[in-house]
C-alpha cells in the first residue's frame, strides 16, 4: 500500500476511468465509490458526478442505445462531465460499464476530453464461465426472450467473426485492453481481476490505484446487483414473451418489468438453496474454456498492468447436473414480482396531488418513457392521432389533463 509520501499509481493528478465491462462487479464498485464520496475527497480523490451522471455521460459519448425503453441521451451529459474533470486539481475517478462499447474513435475523443497526460483506465474481469450466464439473465431483464442454451450456442458460434457481436466486443478483454493501450499506453491500462472468495478484492485494488488507505471504499449492502436465479429468470422470460405478443412498447416494458418486476425480485427476494444460481451447462464448458484461454494469452501479450491472478479467469464452473427449465416459482418470488410491477406503474405515489422528484427517483419506471415513445404508444392504441402532432410541451400537458380526469373517475371525485 502506498505511504503518504509515495505518489499514487495513477499519479497525483491522475484520472482513473473504469470502463466495465458489464457484469464484472461494477455495481458494487460504483455503490462503494458513491458511499465513500466524502472520505475519498478527504484523501484527495474526487468522485466526479453521481453514478447516474456518469452513466448518462458514458451513454452520450458512446452513443449507446441498446437498453429498451431508455431515453436518448444528449451529448451535453458527456461534455459537462468532462468539464467537471478538468476542474479537479487532484485525483479523479469515474466508473461506468457503459463505456465498454467504446469504439476507436470514441476512445480517442475520451482521451482528448479527459486529458491524455492524466487519463488511466481500469478494466474489471471475472471468469467467462460465470459471466456468460449472468449476462444472459441481464438481457432477460431487458426484454430478451431466448432461452439460455439457445443464446449460448448463438453467442459462442459468433465468436471470432470479422464483425464481432456486441457481447464479444465487450468481453473479449484482450481486445478491449489493446484498444485502450493503443490510445494511452499499456502501462496506463490496469486489468483488475475479481475473486468470488474475496468479495472486497476489486475494492482493495481500486484503493491501491487511487492511493488511499485500506478500507476507504466501503461496500454498502444496497450496492449489490445480484443476478436472477433460474426460476426468476424463467418467470421474467415468459412474461417477456407474452409482452412481446401483446406488442408492449419498450417504455411500457421498462416501466413494469425491467424497472418493476425484475428489479423488485433481485432487490427484495432472497432465494433459497432449492433455487441455485444460473450456471453454464456442461456442453458449453470446453468451448468457453478454450475462448477464455485465448483471452488470457492475448492479455499477456498486451503488456497492460495486471492486478490479480490471470489463472482466475480460467476457473471452471462447478460440476453440477444440468437443471431442467423450471416450471414453477415460489409464491414469495411471484409476490415480489407483482409488487414490483405495481410499483413500476406508480402504485403508492399516483394518488398524491403533487409528486416530488425524489419519489420519481424511487420508481424510475414512472418517468422512463420519452416523448417519442409516448407518441408511438398513442399511435399503436389509435388514441386520437392528432395528439401525435402536438409539440412535446403541449403533449405533456394534454396527457397530464387526461390522467387527472381518469383518476377523478376512478376515485369518484
């Protein structure tokens, strides 16, 4: 651990940019950075912006738009964050897995905007064998309907193609590291390898990079973004299929399912041992191990700074009998899903005469639809086509008037 007299690994004015990728402990790290904001500042490290602001900035600069039902992000979110970094005189840190789809031209812009003399990049990593099932269930939360085995076959078959699928653009880590190393030099790119047996390992390695004492970055319980279990994922997948048949809009899905039912399940429900984590099926072990081995070889050739044991990335999944697709789910889990969908729709706040912005932040699904998505929904329903021609402010006012009128009818007022 660096002493007070020793310059931190990223330098006294370094900017540490954590670029993910997805499903590699990013939520725990971001929760820790947010919860430790004040104490980090006392050690000369500024967490630039809130977690949401960092995600918005990453989405803006990468022009990332794959999540169904999310608003389009204006470029000012990136320029504002970059300007805030320039105001920091000491060390700074930013974390968002949404940077993981950055192309070469986007990387060049990030380097220029954050300062080529200051920027250092961290990439987190976990074994591919555990990451792939986790990535699949994350897609299920966003509206995906393809079963795990089918998705695995499609994704593994796509590996090595000239035009890589988005999954491999994110998770072919040797290529990710090489792209960043080409822009800022391999000595300024850090691979941080997690260890499931040591929950704090990633936090400890970031403490080392930032040059702060052990234990500075806390790990609040609320920051954990656990993956859905097999029965939970199958429930959401089947509902996704029904929602797709019913032609739900992306905004409606985001509101009731992604930010509603599935969010509530992973936040509130505590699955028992009868519902184990989703695991890689036995038929995929060999192919996944071979790809992981080629990634490790590429990392060794890249010359980047490796923190942790590369052999961890070759860890084989536990040898368990491939489970059947669940046909049932516990009553408790189902209840959490129903409550989550209701909350996503605004239950508990829509009877209020005035809704505070803080309330909307508790239930992000309530405000997830953009004007364009609302217009699409109106067209789909055939609800007064002339409404779709209104400017956004008039459309919002008209929808508010109609909502109040409907509420008065429901409440008998």
